[in-house]
C-alpha cells in the first residue's frame, strides 16, 4: 500500500476513535488511550507523516481552548476568589517549585526544569469538568470549587509559559516588543469581535448560521497569531479569544457556533493531536526512574497541598480528599505546551518523552483512586472532553 498523508490521517482517526471508545466504556479519560495508541503506533513505525496530524490536531486544540475560554464563568471566579485563589496558587506553586528545584539540582537547564514544573503544577480543566458531572457535583459548592481551581490553574500555567517566552525572547519575529504588539491586538480585537457578531447575526437572520463561522474564525485567529508572533505562544491567544468572544459564541444562533467549536475541537481534531504527541514519545528504560519520581512528586505535591489548604478552609475530610484526587488529573494544556516546547527546541526529545509519560501516569491515577475511594461513576458523559 502506498504511504500517503491520507493514509496517516485515516490511521490517526481510527486510532483516536478506538482509543476514546474503549476508555470511555471503562471509565477512563480518552486522552489516556489516544496517547498510548500513539506511542504504540510510533514505536511500531506505522504512523508516518505525524506533522500533518499534529497540524490538524493543533487547529483542534485552538478551537478547544476557545470553547473552554468561552464557557469560563469569570464573574463567579472573581466572586469566590478569596477561597479559590489560595487553593489554585498553592496547588500550582508547591509541586511546580518542587519539580523545578529537583530538576535544577540535577543539572538540567532552565527550560527543561520549567516544563517539568508546569507539568507537575497543572490540572486538566475538562477532565475535572467530566468528573464533576459524573459525581453529580455540578450544582454544589464542591463542584464549583473543583472547576474554579482547575480553571485558575490553567491560567497560571499559560501565563507562566508565556511570560517565560516573552522574557527569553520567544520564537516570534516581534519578540522584542511582545507587550506592545499584544496590546495592539487587544485594542483591535473588540472591533473584530463586533464585526464577527454582526456577520453572525446577519447569517442567523438569513437562516444560515454556518455562514457566521468563517468571520468567527478570522477574529479568533487574529488574536492567536498576534499572541504567537509576540512570543507569548498561541495557547494564551486562543484562550483569551474564547474569553472575549464568549457572549457571541454562547448566545449567537442559540449556541450553534459554540457547539461547532466543541464538536470539531473536542471530538474530531484534538484527538489527532494526542495521537501525534504519543507517536513522538521514545521510551528509554533508563528514564523510567525519572518518570516514577516526577509522577510521585506531582501527585503528592498537589494532593497533599490541596488537602491541607481545603481542611484549613473548613472543608470536610471527604470533600478535601475529593479535591486532592480529582485535581491531580493532567493531560491538557501541559501536553500542548510540551509539544510547543519541543518544536521550539526548548527541551530534548528524551525529556519530552519523560514528561508526557508523567502526564499519562498522573491522569491514570485519578479514576483508579476514585474507584478505590468508591466514588467513580461511568465517565461516558458529555462527549469527548479532554483539557
């Protein structure tokens, strides 16, 4: 059979579909299966043209981040900031600083230590969202706490990475003027949003809401490109685009535009990204010691910190334990940043592989721990969420 990019795309889609279906059926995040199948396909030399899969997957990640930003309730987060900020900041800083210190003392460079720190400090927002739904906590204070901490954590992760890029010069051609360039983008973006909103309303009134999708994509990718060229990375731009365009996406055509972003971002394109990331992992048995050590540090650092702070704030032992377990899920923005760092040659192939495996193991422990705690229900809820 002739080796073509289309064959790679078919194989990637089949792998993502099969992995997601098996994982959902057994109550595990689909990202676990997608990464694992990607590793196996890459190891067997069956997945060719991974760059095409990664490009399509990165487009899906942008749509996914926009959808997450659009559905983020900033008003609720600000109202509960006195309780959520200590949990989010300490839950991020303690494992992140521990990981950075350990890797720095081991003689690794700043960039490798930083990426390790971001992996250890991260929490996967949509994996947490799914757990909240599964455990029927969506309308409870505990559920809102879990979602709020996860949302604030990914903001901290993205800001840390973007600030490092800006200070170190980034990768964009305008890296000497990141704040100026991004400021121009923030000034221009509301005008573009207004234009996109008019186009979406015109399309909706004409009975063709799909015609409002292209102006929407133009608007959001404007901020993505400006953020990336400023050296801040495309991740922050996509997330902010979602935050700014939230009202347009939620209310336009009864949420039709937002639904399209979720379908294509969460369920179709981003799974290709995880398969492609897995295909780049090169397992070296000598590195497994680092994998296990960092996984243990990540789980204990975040888990014990969150449990302690929650108890000090007056939460029950059960609620504190749920926070400590559920918020140890990873496998979202951390994998996006690892892939970006590898492309920018900030980290080596071996350390990219080590940190991806840490993400995988940390995420695997969450459903296992919840099942052991007697709380895990079927995760076959709300589609194929994954950040």
